[in-house]
């Protein structure tokens, strides 16, 4: 799913441009929920940007919203839920986050930080820093501790996606 969204964004903005424009685009992609660092790295690879600077830009882009999400996500969802038009969405996102939090509590009781880190680190749709922030808020994990755990999880996800995109795809290209 992230690949499809990234392709659409690249089609809109094109794939040719200055390095600064490309890095800004990769940074912005990494800010968005669902796409996050994973989508940013895929876009960076598609634009032929080098791995290390791309990883740094994507990581920073993914991490910028996290402190704000940790601090305000519960209040924001409560406020948004007061509007009839958003009530269904808020219930869906809250139920999803609570389900993930309950799963972690049941499986990880005293290891909930490790569970949160693993959840954020798995590069699949519906996981990542944004959802991890919601889960951390629902688990009432201290914001500083949650930020550190999410930061590690995002880094691990970035390493996995980097290995898959830059390593695997380049390895396959070099076979032919």
C-alpha cells in the first residue's frame, strides 16, 4: 500500500529535480501516517538518492510528529469525537489502538515497552510511529520512555526497509 501511495506522489511531482527538492519530498512523505519512514525510503530509492542521507532525512521526518502525538493524541481524539461527522472515524481509530494496546498488555505485561518497540519496528501497514504513539498513549506509557522506544522501533524498521529496498532491489538489478 505504501508503495502505491509513494508512486502516486512521485507521478504528481515527477522524479526529476534538484537533490534538495528530492530530499524535501522524501522528508514530507516520512511525516505522513501510513507512509512514514518506510514510504520515504521507498521514494528515496525510486529517486536514486543515496541510502545514508535518505535514511537520516526519513528518520527525522518520521520522528518529528511523535512527541506531539504522544502528548496530544488522546485529547485530540476526544475533541474530534464530539463532532458527528468524525465520530465513526474516531471510534474506529480508538478501537484499533485499544485493541493493539490490549494485545500488548495481555502478551507483554511487564515487557510492554519491548512489545511497543517490536510493533513499531515491523514494517507493515498499520504499524509504525504514528500507531505506536496511539498505543503508547492508550497504555499510559510515560511519554519520554515511549519516545525512546518508538525511536528505536522506527530505526529498526528503517534498517529493515533499507535492506529490502536498497539491498535486495540493487542485488536483483545486478543479477541481470
